[in-house]
């Protein structure tokens, strides 16, 4: 039905997709797998008319087509749900859902009653009961996803492209989304989606295409893959072990947090962090994990409580104070509070530690560029050069730049908030190895993650947050995912 | 920077080459169409005319880079000019006093803009719109509504020449070169781009966002003060009604020069080229004796057209 014929695309001379040909069939869930930078998003965006191909073509119902805009593709029945959702927050669910196709009355005014009836009908097709009069901003990410999918349904989409729809979802939200996707498949919609979560692929996909370094490795029925063989295809080598063994023994206490409180997000948070220790912070979305670590870095100061670093009480009012004290953080929102998109890789990399490369107020260009050169090597950052704009890099490479940015400040405590979200296995393994190395060098790491295998395998100790309160401290080698979840679930 | 060029840089280069080409085409046309364009006296005149807009445009480049805007330029030019003229009567104070008074007046207005934007959390558009009326009102109050005349020849001499080069042009060139160095080489310059490019990310990376913005508005104000002094010297009075709509020419020049109104992207070199383009067009229309009514229309069309071409280039 939809066919990619030898599609190629390059950004700034760096080829990101080469000669990729794939057929997509109605009533089939087709997963695109590959590491970050393999070209999955680029391929989808070309199918959806976001990018024009540099070479090759897209064929739709047997005819070659050239979409100029996403709207072109949409009018032909190809809809895309983007990795970053783009709802209009102040409009209602119904208005968002039927945007541009609102039912009107005889005067040409929007017929509100009909709008909400129609919108609920579409949502019910996805087994979702949602008040369509609620403002979009009040929805959870998962609910927004479902509205986006209903939006595609309402436009009679025959093909639905989804770029990592589950990256920001919790487990039970994923289940709801999968139900919706299954409904779509039954209705004969071709679903194309990308993910980094192995278990999902095998639960959902009928066929899998693996991309590596911009080329198609293979397209096969999902049944023909095992988890191991899929990973091997993706990285081009067997990954003997993703997680490095935890070998270091933590030293003296570096960070001591007492009675940290900021209502209503969190209260009475007390814990210590030792030299070389990796401390995991687990919990559901909205449990206050990000808020707590943001307070430790000065991003969102706590209302009360004390934070002591090497015995010294800190007054953290902004990240400037955090950095000066020897704390560094990689935030969970790569796009929102991580990269500066218009700046180059080099300028992003050195932003936090710029003072080190300055004589007085003047930047020492030689020192800056040699540090960049070293860091791009150390962190295996794939870019065409230090001057490349960072928004042309894959998510995994952007994340590595941000890690390098934080580590250039030589922190005593490194806070990582969901450091592997939306990142492929290869980049994940690199980040896991890095955490191991940092710990061995004596850096204390505070790791917030929704991926429990990560928390279980990488840390010395696990703290669980439930609705803004610490609910448990667990030893990773003596616990399991179920126990963590039991402590994390609201009561 | 290493020798590796990025697509972004290539695009900037292309953009500049585009403006330079347009500049040459227009200059070429004018030399053919008129006898007077390509004469030394006319070109010196153009240089003198673009200098004031140039100083303002470079100043407001800093503000636009942070994602802000300054609509008070024209009024602050008038206020600084009046303040300067009040202290410039012959035999009263040494030359540096009126100059400093002019600069400080502009600088204070800029700082006040900056404080209201950062501390007050009010949108730059509103803050500087307010400053636009307040500064104009103050200029009228301090001057009693009449031009402040009787300025010492020392000060009006600032509009003269140093050898063959007009002094205002020297001021503009110095401001442009120093700003170019500042944005490219100084930590604070880098921070300006970071704040304009992604304020949240800049804050998370330890950049003091309020300090950076305060600096941008303050410096813009200081340069506006300088423009006010130069203008007063040129018209030999502190004219409370001077500088009407100067902010529009300045912002137009910056935008034509490739600076993004949403911040984070832009350069002094682009601004300088934008200033020259607007200056040559103004001069050309004068020489061709196009009526000022038509001049306004033509200029507007050129500004929008230039930006439209640029954005089209950016998309492809």
C-alpha cells in the first residue's frame, strides 16, 4: 500500500539514510528498529511529508507521490504522531481532535454539541472514555497520545506513523495504547512505529525492519527474530553484556539531604550519597523524582530542608550555585532544557564549563576546540564536525553531548534524570559503561530512571518515591521489579 | 573554531553573499541611473547617514539575540540628545560631560528596560513600548518642548570629519568591530546566544539569564545614547521630536541581516550589511527624487521581501 523506494537523505553532507526500500501493508503493525541515528525518524518523516527525500521516492497505492507538507500526506491518508506531541494546550480535547474539520451549523459557526459528540465517538473507537471538554493541557502524556491517534482516525488515515509513542509512558499507559493500536490493525490501518523497548516489539509487531547507520539491514516477520538476534542486527555485533558489573565500593558520605520539602511535590526527603556510589531513584511518573533532584541542583529550589555537600550546607537558588558547589545534572527534557538547538555541537558541549576555557572574560578558542575534540572522541559523539548544529544530531548523540557538558565541570555529584530515555541500545550501553567508570573514579551518581532493569543493574542502592514521599530503600541485588513497583504504586 | 564548517555557517555565508550581491546590484544601478551616486561627497554623505542607524542596529542586535525587542530606541535617542545638549552650552562644561550625560541617559533607560523585563517579568514589547512614550515625554519636559540650541562647537564638531572620514562613521565602525569581537570571543557573548536559543537550557547549564538580559538591554541603551549624542551633534540641537520611528529602521536592518526575531541566531556582520542596504536604498530613492510617500511604500516592500527571501532560503 505504502512503499519506500530507495529513499536517501543527507543533512549537511552527513548521510543519514541510504537506499532504503520497505513495503508497508494494511492491517499490519510494522516496527522500525535501530539505534539512535540509524535513520528511523528520518524515514518516517519522509513518508509523512515532513522532509523531502534527496533520492528515491515514496509510492502510495502504486503511484509515486511527492508530499510537500505533512498536510499533503494527511489528505492522502497518511498521518504521523510525532515523538514530541504538538497539541494546542488551551483548546479542549474535542477541539484539538477535530482541528480544521469542525462540524458547523447553517451559519458556519462551530457546532459545539456536534463537535463533542463526534470527538467522543472517535475516542470510543479506541476504547477511551475521556471528557472532550477538558482542556488539552490537563491530560497526561498517554492521554494526549490517544487523542493524537484519534485525530488520525478522524481524518480517515490509512497509515499511522508513530515515532516512539511509548517513550514517555508508564506501563499501564502503554497497555492502553497497545489496545488502541490493536483496534487500528483490525480496521485495516497500516501502523508503522519505532521504539527502543524490546518487549514491546514482540508484543505488537507483525513485521520488523532493522536499520543500521542509515541502511536497511533486513525486513522479516517478527516471529523470525529473537531478542538477541534483533539486537545483534541492530548493533551489528552481539552485545555480550549491556550492564557493566557493579564493582566499586562506595567511600565516605558526599551528599547529605535532610527533610527536603516542597509541597505539594515532595516532603521530608532524607538520604545520603557516598563517594563512588550509584544511587537509584525509582518511582512512577509524578511521584516527585524530577522535582527532588531539580532541588538538589538548584533548578527548582526546595521550600525547606538542608542539603550538605562534604559537610557544607548549600544554599541552592539556581544551577549556578549547584555547579559552583560541584553538582552537575543532565535533565530529563533534552529538547526543553538540554540542548540549545541553534548552537553548534562545540558551543553546546562547553556551555556549562565555559569559564575553564576563558582567560578573564575572553574564550580561548584553542583550548575550547581541543577539549571538544577530546570529548567527541571520549564520548563517541557522531557529528560531521564540532561546528555542526546540534539539532541535526540523533537523540543519542545529543544526549552524549549533554553528558559531556555536565562532566566537563568535573562534578563530585552527577545527577542523571532519565539519561537513556528515547535512546538506542548501543548508546544506552555506552552510557551504562560511563556510569560504571565515573563510579570507579569516585563520582557519586544519582540516577533517576523509569527503566527498572537499569536501576536494578547499575546501582548500589535504590530509593523508591511514592507520591512525594520516600517509601522504601532497597538493595538492588536482593530485590526485583515487582517489589519496587509495589513500593511505587499509590495507596 | 576549527576549519570544519557547519551547514548553519554555510547558510549564514550564503545569506551574507546574497545581501552583498543585492547591495552591489543596487549600487551599480544607482551609478548608472544617477550622476551623483558614485561621487565621493555622496558616499561620505551615505556613510554619515547610515552611522546613526548603524549604531542603533548593532545595539538592538544584542537585545534581539536574547529573543527580546526594544521599541524605545527612537525616543531614547531624542532624550539622550536633549540631555546631552543641555550640558553642551559653550563654556560651561568640558566636552566629556555632555557626551557622558548622553551615554548615561541612554544606558539608564536601557537598564530600566532590562530590570522590568527580568525582575518584573513583563514582556519586552510592552516594557519598551512604555519606555518609548516615557522617554519621549521626558525629552519634551527637559527641553520645554523646544529644541535645545546653542551647543558648543566642540560637540557639534563630533559630526565632522577626521581627515577624510566622518567621525560618526568611525563611531559606527568601532561599535561594530567591538561588538563583533565581543559576541564571537567573550563568554558573555556566547551566553547571549544560549539565552536566545533556549532560555531553559541556558539556565540549566549555569548561565545567569537575568544578568545576560540586563546586559543586553543596558548595552543597547548605552549605544542608543551614543546615537543620540551623534545625532545632536549633527543637527546642532537637542531635538525632542527627533528620532521618530528610528527603532523600525534599526530592527529592519538587523532582521535583513539574518538575525532571528525569536533569538539565538544572528551576527553583527549581518546587521552591518543590513544597515548598508537600507542606507543605500534611502540614498538612492532620494537621488532619484522619489517622493517621500512612495519611499515609505518601497522601503516597506523591500524589508518584507528581503526577509521573505531569507526564510524561503532557510526552508529549502
